[in-house]
C-alpha cells in the first residue's frame, strides 16, 4: 500500500494531503466546483389572467341577474324564497357567463340541487353534461 505524503497547498499554504492542481480538497472545491444557479421559486397562480377577467365579468352579471330575479325558482322544501345564489344549470367552465344556463336560487335550494344531481336533472334544475 502506498503511503500518501502531506505537501503544502498552493492556495491556503497549509500542509495537507494534496488532491489536485497542487491544492488540498477544501481549496480545490472552493475554487473549481461551480455551484448551480438557484432559480427563483415563483408560486403557480391560482387563476389565469383570462380566468380573472372572466370572473370580473361574472360577478357583475351575477349581481345584475340577482337584482332582476329576486325570487327563488326552485321552491323546494325549506326554501327561503329570496335569491342568494346563481345556479349554473350546465356546469361552469365555458358556460360561466352564459345567462341562458343560470337559475336564481336561495342557499337551501341550491344546496339540495348540488348535493343530488340525479334529482336536479330529473326535475329540470340541471342539464346533464353527458348529453349534447
């Protein structure tokens, strides 16, 4: 087995085991190993710019829609009779701002309709996304 000898490092001038380029391991790592550039961690936005624009339009339209339709159309058991919500009969997505698919509802009726989609489709409160 070959015994290593200590030599003087050209960078730090200490007597150490030489690694490469007449430097000790510590000096070599400090001078020659490049650290990767850290990328900034920017969070993914919750809504796209297009979605934010559509939401602004939606809130204005929904407010006007609720003023024009002050009474609940479903009148299910437990109805409060005053419109508080806008139900989207044919999902939201591309139909978000299409008023022809909106239904004015109170919170109690809206909860019942969204909880039981089969009942809502059967009674005409929702339109199935599977049929076009």
